[in-house]
C-alpha cells in the first residue's frame, strides 16, 4: 500500500505534468496542422519543401534548447533556495543570450540558408519552396529563442498552468493564421511560414506580460537599480558558469540534431514521397516526445527543487514515481498508433502515394514510445540536477556508437534503416543515463557531493 507521502508525490507530479502534457502536445499538433494544411495541396513538393525549410529553422531552436533546459534547472534550484534575485537574473540572462543569438542569425541569414539548402538536397521544386519558407521564418528566431527562456523559467518556478495557456494561445494564433493565409489568401508555403512568425512574436509578448504580472513587485528592487542589475547580469563568474553549463547541453543537442537532420536530408535524397511521408512520421514522433516530455518537465521542476533543498530522499522518490508514469503514458501512445495510425495518416494527407508509403512505417510509431520514454524521463532528471556533462556524454555515445553505426549496417533497407537506427539511438540514450543515475546519483545522501 502506498504511503501518504508517496500519494502526495504522485499527486504533485501529475498536477505539474498534466498542464505540461496538454501544452506540450499543442506544439507537435501545430506541426501536424501545418503538415495537414500543406499536405492537402496537390503536389508532394509543397510538403517536402516546407519540411526542409522548417527543419533548417527549427534546427536552430533545437540547438538552442539549452536556453530552455538551463533556465528550467537554474530557476528551479533558485526556487528551492527561495532566492528571488538569483531567480530573476536567470530569466534576464537567458533572454539577453537569446536575443544576441537570434538577431545574429537574422543578419547572417543568406550564407546560413544557402549552406543548409546545399546540404539538404532534394528536387528543384523542393529546394524552391524550402528557400521560400526559411527566408520568412528566420525573422522569427529572436522571439522563438526568447520564448524558450520564458517558458523554461515559468516551468522552473512551477507555473505550469501559465506555460500551458501560453502555448495553447500561441498555437491557436498560428493555426488560425495558417488556415487564413493558406486557404483564404492562397499563400501556400509562404502562408504557413508567415503564420508561424506572427505567432512566435505574439507568444513572446504574452509571455513577458505573464512574467511581469506575476513578479513585477518582487523584481522592483533589482530592476530599479540599473547599475547593480547590469553588474549582476554580466558578473564574470556567473556568466562563465552559465556558458559552461550551456556548452555541454549544446553539444548534447548537436548530437540529437545530427540524427534528426540526417533522417530528413537522407529522406530527401530518396525522393519527394519519402521526405513527405517522413515529415508526417516525424510529426507523430514529436507528438510522442512532447507528450512524454510533460512527465519529464514536471520531473525537472521537482528534482531541481529537491536538489536546491538538498533532499536526496525526495529526489529518489520523485524519479521512481516519474518512471512509473512515463511507462503508462508510453503504452497509451503505442496503443493509439495501433488503433488509429492509418486514420491519422489519412487525416493529415490525401496524397495517395505519400499515405501508402507512410503506412509501411507506422509500426515504428508503435515501438518508439516504449523505447524512448526512458531517455526523455532521465533527460528531465538531469536537467533538474543541472548535470549537463552526463547528458552530453550519453548523447555522444548514442550518436557515435548507436545511430550512425546502426544506419550503416541497415542502409540497404532504405527508409526502414533510418527508423531502426533512430529506435536504437533512443534505447541507448535511456540505458546510458539510467546506468549513470544508479551509479552516481542514487547512492548519495548528500546531493552537494553529486558530480557529473
């Protein structure tokens, strides 16, 4: 029988997780809506072009995922310490870095897009629409990166409902404008890209308003002294520590990106129908990962707080409970694709050649949730602990010893080889992080001694 303390932790985890699951699912649902809108245009190259263009831009936001992860972990630990000034500096430092990266890439957009398209390949039509999409979307990068910081900070401060409503509002704006621009104004690929950047800037201003409404009184002493604010924000030791942490998360994300980009670009070399089908399947995978990340996000916040409080018992019980619930949700996803996978394909795309091709790969969507849920959950644990070196090493091993060797062995199987390599990659990530957790974390009673 469960103890009262365990029941309380189950309840706390689910209360944090459910808003994150609902809000996280809106992100891939938005991608599915984008795909469905373009997928109902008459030719596969519209979908292939927008997929390549989206990958070029989202590769930057994924690479900069360290902004969200480090902000969540650092703010959760500051929350556990009840240090409001430190907490606010985490937010402001993250937004500053996001703007510097975002506006730098806007200025350097021409060489960046040219290099990316040369690497991507694809037919002439796919290349044309990929360029059209990415040249519009890149202007939204400053807002997209700032949104990572704002959402990560709210999550670290246990404001999961605020995160949920922000994401839902942003994605509803995007979906509404998608339909208006593509079907109403007949803007095709340009319409999807334009809708997204408007939604990104809307989300940023809404997020800043939410932060201000909750914290303007607590922030007033720090913000009123501009000299002290700038000095604290740019303080050398803090900045070096921040960039060292983000360096490891960036390397980790580069490995992850390399695998996903390889699948998209390799699919482009196999033909327009392949890249279009993989676009749908990749959105299904995002639906799985973002949903399971709801449990991981809640775990980040709870583990970060336990670490800030130096409460090893609470940390271990949180991870144990989270492992149980991530398996339950993974099995539910697998069942969804067993029962409704083909229907979902038809809902998104009515190009018969693309749907018929994608049907042959649905079984990977059944296997992937159970294979990958462990790595998503342990990512959440290590983000909360801010032990980025372990996450980095796990991804390096999974990429170099997992994904690429497996693809090389199975490349004669074409697209199936790509998806098999991805499955093995996910499994290896979970195994290496689980091993590290049991070898280095679970045995320590004093969390201050825990190392990477």
